[in-house]
C-alpha cells in the first residue's frame, strides 16, 4: 500500500489567551485537538468548518509555518520540524506552494510582478532560465508575459490572485494549498479562479488541499472533504457523500446555514 504524500498524526496546537482577571493565570485556546490527516498524491481534499474551527492553523502546521505543541507531520515520508532554520526547510518549500486569502496583502507592493513570481526560484536555488519560467507561468494563469514589469497596484483583485497563484506554482510543487483563496473575490472572478485552479491541477498534476468557507468551491473542486469543529475533525469522506448525506449533526447544521434564494411566489 502506498504511503500518503501528506500525513499528520495527533496534532495539537494551543495559543495563550487573555487573563480573565488582573492577577489570574492566562487562559489557553486550543486551535487543534488531536488531528489526524492523510492526503494521497493526486488527491483533491477540501477542509470546511466555521470561523475559528482550526482550518488555517492546520494549514500552517502542515506547511511548517507553525510548530505544533504535540503530534507529527510528514511530507513525502520526511518529518517536518518547524523549529529548525529556514534553509533546513527548503526541501519542504520545494514540494509545497500556498495561495493566501488576501490578494492585496500577500504581494509586496515594492516588487515587480516578475520578481514576486520568480522569488521562489531564487530562494530555493532552482536552476534554469528563471525569466522564461516566469513568463511561462504568467501565461498559464491567463496574464500576458509583458506584465512582469508591472507592480501589484496596477492590477485588479482577480488579477492579483492570478499572480499569487503563479507564484505558488512557479517551482512546480507537489502540493498546492489554498487558504481561503477566493473569499476576497466577487462571484464572477471567483468562478474564473476556480476554473483556473482546476485547469492548472490537470496540467501540473499537483495534489490539492483547499480550505474554504464556500462549500460550493469545495463541492466543485474537491473529491474528498474534511469537516472541522473546535480544532477537531468531526467528519470526513468523499465530498458527495459528506455533503449530501452528512452523518454528524454539526455538518448538517453547517450545510443548513448556506444561504438560498426562495423562488418568487406566483
């Protein structure tokens, strides 16, 4: 049996909270509580749950951007340790890419688009014609190669998210992670980015881990889904089964909260 590409066991992450009283001990908030996760190569996995359920914390721990208080993470059979030097995690950065929620805040306004997209190639020491690769990936995400000389403020929100996506895949990662990558976009642009991610996944063959409040995004893009509540995985399985036949009361409430438009009365 093939080992999963991404494997997590017993993840726990707690954060110190405010003091309930001036001389009282500080409280603690548990963001992850004994989370297990397996993601096979080529899989498309969605992570859903209400705000504060631990989705983004899970992503940060999986990518070595934060260290768990307990538990282990392995990527391609290799242990991830977020406490080591940044250069010691180059192997992990080479295998993973991430698209963040905010297409405005995730791009350095002082850098040209070409430098932003090409930064992973320089930082990871990837050889080859880097400028040619930047031009290639710009065209892959539906932008023109000549736009590499422009700056982020010259683009719309949807174009900026395309730039962020280009940066995430320029080094050809094995795993692409989306942390609410479409929540800041309007409906039309969101649909365009959704189709683009699916097209790139087919072309590049990467594994997809998508965190989203928008259950429709997960339904259209992912074959499997994980439901989180209070830092725990409460339900998981094939997307169609979980969303159409949820077994847990929380999942049913989550699905029932999706806004719908009632048909007009005759």
